C-alpha cells in the first residue's frame, strides 16, 4: 500500500545529513563540554558552532543569546514563567492569545496559581490575532506578551512585527513561540522585533528532545533549570551534544534550502485547499487561505468525527492528525478552532494535513482519491448526517 | 601518547549497543508517539519498553511511575520544586544535605525566593549525612527531604534506607538524587524506601540529554513542564525518542553487567586509593575508604592548585576533573569538600578519578607514573609549598 506521511506538524523525519552530523557525538566525541581536559574540547566547539548556526537561522546578532533547551515546550515554559517571575517587581500580569500552544497557555495557568493574572486576547475567524486587541490588553503591570508566530493547527501567521511595535512602545517584553515556523519560513528576530523566541528541532528535520530559546541581550529572565553553570548559567544540565549538533545542522540546511522547500510545498498546500472542498461536501477550510504556513492545509469535515477519519485514513496508509499532536490523544475539540468561533460539533471533524520535503503532487492526488469514500462511509453511520438530510437542507 | 579517560563521573561514553538501539529512531521510526496513525506506533511502543527497562533497573513496581526528563538536572528541579509547590498547604519547609548537587541546592534557593525555608543538614568528614541530623531538621511544616544516594565528587554513599525510615515515620516525602549511583551500583526504590528518585542516562553509558524521575504512585507533584499530555500529563513536550530508547537499553545492559563491572572497577579504585598517597606526599583521600562508589577515587593534593594539575595531566593524555563537571569551569572550591570540613586552600587541590568500563590496571600504573613529577613541578612554583618547607614542618 502507498504510505503517505502528512503529519509534519507533529514531527518531521530526521534528515540523513543531520544524522550523519550527530553520529560522531554518539561515538568518539562523548566528552562533557564543561571539562577542562581534551575530551571536552570537540563537544564544546561543536556546541558553539551549532549555537552560531541556530543564531544565523533566526538572524540573531549574537549567538550567546541562544539557550539550548530540551525542546519547544521547555522553551515556552522557560520564556513565559522565566520572564514573569523575573519581573514581578514591575507587575504580575501577562497577555497571551487564545490560540497559543498549551505549553504557553498552561504555563500562564501555573502563573495564575502563583498569583499572576493572564489576559487572553481573541483571534478572528481565520485564527489571526489583531494587534489592537493586544494593545488594549496591556496594562501598567503587564510584564510579558506571548503571541505565537505561526499556529500549528490552522497554519495562520500572526502580525508579530506590528505587535512588537506596540510592546516596544509600552516597554513590555514580547515572546513569540516560533516552533511551528522556524526553519520552515523566514524567521528573523530583528525583523520580527521580539525579545524572546522559541524554536524546536523536530519541526524542521532536526532531532527530537532539543530546542532553543533566543533571549535578546539585556532581557531579565529567571533560569528555569537550576544547577550548574552551563549555557551561561541560564540553563543547567549536561548538554545534549548530539541533539545540539543535530539542531545546528538542521538550521544550516534549513537556511540553504528554505526557498526551494517553500516553492515545492506551497503548490501542494494550495492544490489540497482548492480541490478537497470540491470533492467532499460540507468541508470548511480552517485558517487563512494564503497567510499561512506553506505546507499546511487544514479543514473541518462536517457531520463526522475526526478520530474515526484518522483511523480510516491510516488504514489507507495515510498519516494525518486532527489537531495538535500533543493533545491528539486527549480527544477534546481543539481550543484553537473554538477560539476561531467554530462550534464543537464542527470542530470534532478537524483534519490537518502538513506536507514535508518528501511529499509530492501524487500524495495530494492519493488523498483526494481515498478521503471522499471514507467521509461517505462515516456519514452513512452518523446520526447527525441523517438528521441533516431529513431536515431537507441538504440534497442527497 | 597514551590516552586515559578517568572522568566517568562527568560523563560516560555511549555503549555501542546503546547507539545501535537508538539508530532506527534517528531514521525510519521518526514518528510522534502521540499520533494516532501508524507512524506513532513503533516510537510509542519503544518508549514504553524503555520505561519498563528503566523501571526494572530501579526495582519499580510500576513502570508508569517513571517520568522521562531531559536529564538529572531536570529530574532534580522537578522533584524539589514539584513536591514543594504541590504541598504548600501542608507547609513550606524542605530539608537537603550540604553536599547535594547544585541542581538540588539551587532549586532550594529558588524556593527560598518564593517564600520557602530550607534547612541544610551537615555531613561528617567522610561526606556522610547522619540520619539523626535529618531527624532533627524535620519540622511540622516540612514537606520534602532530598538527600542524594551517592556523591559524585567524593564517592560517599548515604544511609538512604535509614533516612527513609525517619521520613516515613514523620510522613514527609523523601527524594533521592541517585544520578551518580543508578546503573553503577544496585539501586532499588523499595529497598531504599524513597518516594522519588532521579537518574541520568549519561552516567551509565547511555545518552546525554535524557534522564528520569521515578515518582511513587500516589505522591502529589506539580508538573514541571506544562503543555501537552505526554508522560501521563506530568511532563509535557514531544518525547526524545532516541534518547529514551538509549536510556532503556543502557538500563538493560547495566542490570546484566553490574556485578561484573563492580568486580572490575573496585580493584582499580582501591589500587589508586592505596598507592597514590604512597607516591606523593601530602595527599589526602577525600570521602570514605570503602563506603564509596566502586570506580571512584578522590584526593586533595596539598600546596597545589587543582586547575594547573588538570592541565598538566591533560598534556600527558589523562582526562580527570577537580570536582563536579557542572562547575569545573566556575573555579570555586567545591562546596562538598568545604562541607566536609576541608579548608579552602586544601580543597583547591582536589583531584577526582572516576574509572569506567574501559579502564585497566595499566591506567592506574600510568597515573602513578605521571602524577608525581607533575605535583613536584607545581610545588616548586608554589609559594605555599615554599612557605611550608621554610616552616621546618616538612622534610627535605
């Protein structure tokens, strides 16, 4: 059977050249970079080279502003809690959007338990935050605004540079979760104007278990992992050398190949966004049509339950998801879709296709071939569909 | 030149069989375990198999009590802060020992900033905590005792089971940092009687960037990384699959080979502990003679500065450290040695040899050959040595 992986938003495969770069650090160069003897030398140099590579990918002036973490979730926890806790003297209020990743939203909820307040700004029906809503939400005691760069569930890109103008004018620290965008589309901390930025290796063909938080020089942040003096005293723990090296290599490849990747991915996305609603009735595109991640096509299929659709697609060799991988096993309607105004019943039929560098036009054709009969089969079993037909609103 | 790595306390090399076990997860099996489609299946099964392997290594009844983390530092931060923050209703006091790893001590200091109190119990001259001191330190509002199983700097083993009897009687949660011991000597959570236990892969020939926290079922802990529902909702973030698989494999190998490893390492340690003080004057063994980690021999060489000794040993192909790798670049006298009552001048001459599975008796002979002339050379340049000689207390 044809195997079609269309879940690159959940995680990407590791590039062979990234794996090659990692292997020496899973072998001969096993030393601890903190050590003074020669076993520490190669790993230490490799870490600094990777730091430069990641810095270049995001346009950081100074690679020392990059702190390696265990992934996007740690970066987001570190940013949100670290800024809020370090700046309590100024105030105890933070602002996030309704469609942030749970690692941001739940970090905010943890802060609420510690006596902080959090304002959640809405998004429009396309899943876009309006800068004026951020402006309105900022108070005298606001210390942090955290708005994601791209949403992984509906692909929407946020007006980060515009929001940054507001936060700068109001002298509030601005963090962006760029986990879904970094390595996929251009991300430049200077152009975005943010103060902190989260990224993750497994989102752009790098390793799992590694990410980074970029913290603009001069920004006060509380370390998240206490202990040794690694990462300039800002993130303790023996470094994950193979992971860091892999992240650096993935960053380097992403920089070199980004234009080509975007050129290849965009037509796949656009073909699916255009043709799927024509092939299956009662399908809504979620997120914007063009202001979205290049390989990202998401829909809601009405009168159907996403979970069953995923399983039938899997039986046809297709790997997709119904929303965030982090919560797909929690089986709740996506908070992102609800925030965009969709009702729960429709949000249950969510389907997310995220193309990667190994996908082709034929993969889209395959989806367009296998999905319609699956939807038809599921609707025949659906009491909602039956009710809808009897209501006379639909044809047959 | 002969190359002798004697710094396994800083980090161990990765076993070839561990690397082999990891490779498929750096290749074909790249999926996200949270996904419902088949790409998630092999990684998810591998994670659960590794969890069982780690559980077996530490004698856990239930592998669900194992939470994978990014390493020992995260495990210790998670344990100390997670227990303290989850049990604030009972009290805001914790007890640690003076020789804990900085990831425990500084987690305690962070808690102090949040309004908690921390009592630091002393150790004796061998670096051993006395259970009665723990007993005395526990108050009505104590919610956590955290005492390490083995100290990585002086090798001392702590009377964990005895302390556990006290904490149990007083109904206080007991965490042990077993990063330096797990995989090296028998560690059994039931025999130790603890409630939480930290371990780290790179301490027993597993990968860097991965560790675990064992939390006894029923113990209330606050999640440390907020976000998705991974690890039973207790540790969010896409799993580091290759790291987890490597940790599981390293655990399996450690269980199988532990008796043989201990049998080989102990004579190396004992030979060095016995013969080095005979070859170099004014050398003190730090830590206990026998109640210590099998491959661990540590000393203080008087009238000398550890840093210079490390560099000259490195020039002879020998990799050792002067204390904790996490702080070796901080160049402060070890808090462990100071807690044991050594004065700062002597603590500066600290030397730590940690043998691993690749070391032989010939490595010990090589140390005994190259170290004495290095010490002599450094002492000739030392004003302290000069002063000592002139005082007439020494010979020559």
